[in-house]
C-alpha cells in the first residue's frame, strides 16, 4: 500500500464525523488490491463486517468470492470498499440500509479519496445503494449489466448485491454472466480510461475530494 493510502486509511479508522460512530464496533475502511485494478463497491458494513473489520464476510462474501474465482480473481488482486464505513443499525441493533445523507456524507468524505489513490481500471457497484451514490437517479434493475461512466472517466459496471442473489437464486445465471462481462471489460479497459459517456452535472468531480 502506498504511503498516501496508508495515511488515509489511518484517518478513516479514526473518523468520528457522524452519528454512525455510536453503534459501531470498528470502522471498516475496505481492503486494497494493487493500483489500477478492479474495485468492488458495496453499501455499508453489516453485523459480520463490523465484528471482523473486513467488507463482505459471511454468506454474501462467500458468494462474492465464488463469483470472483469464476473469473480468476482473488481478494488479493482487487480492492473491495463500501460507500459507508461504519455499520448503520436500526432500533433493535439489526442491520439497516444507509440513508441518502449517510451515503453522501461518508462517501464524499472518504470514498473518492480512496478511489483517487487506487485509480481503479474498472469499478463494480454491488446493489442499488452503491450505484445510487454515483448516479442518484439510476435504478439497479435497469442498469445491472451495463457500464456507466463518471465524468472523470472511471467506468462503473452495475450489478446486483450478492445478498439479493442469495434471496433470488433464480438470478444466479444472470449474475454469473455479469461477472464474465466484468472480466471482459477489465481486459478491454487495460490501462485506459473512458471519457464521460454519461456525465452528470450533479456529480462531484473526483478531484474535488483530493
Ligand atoms: S460512517 Fe463514515 S463519516 Fe461516519 S463516522 Fe464512520 S467513517 Fe466517519
């Protein structure tokens, strides 16, 4: 890990900038692969992630690992991040989906900085929540299997959250096909950026967060 990313990660781990600090066990900054690689982005840590300190553990994580293996990727080769770094909880201390302001606040504070350090070749959003962070009006049902592009040229492939596939196992073939597409795109984008196909005026520039 380079020095800038290491310093940033220490800052993230110490963050107490919002109310989600109150019920967390620990901050989950994510795991980093090499620069210019594949970067998978989910929404927020759940119970298991909060306890273990890593993203996508438990059943969802196992399915994600299986999908990655099917295209010859391991966790060591890629980065896995969440938009929100602390576990959102409901009134019974169960898992909760992060709301719009939590996504915006944490994501704008940390995620763009991580991406600027990692300069991923291809970003993959898992589920509708992380997709919405980048493209607020996008719906995963319409965008899954497609590439959207940030103003700065980062290509984003949208697909489903593995937890959704575990609940809707009839979608597994479609999910597998998405991962095959991710593999193809990854090779196709080797070292290159695609410039602004679906620019959105409401998006912040990545450089705004440097
Ligand atoms: S959710 Fe994000 S902004 Fe809030 S305390 Fe955790 S790291 Fe900081």
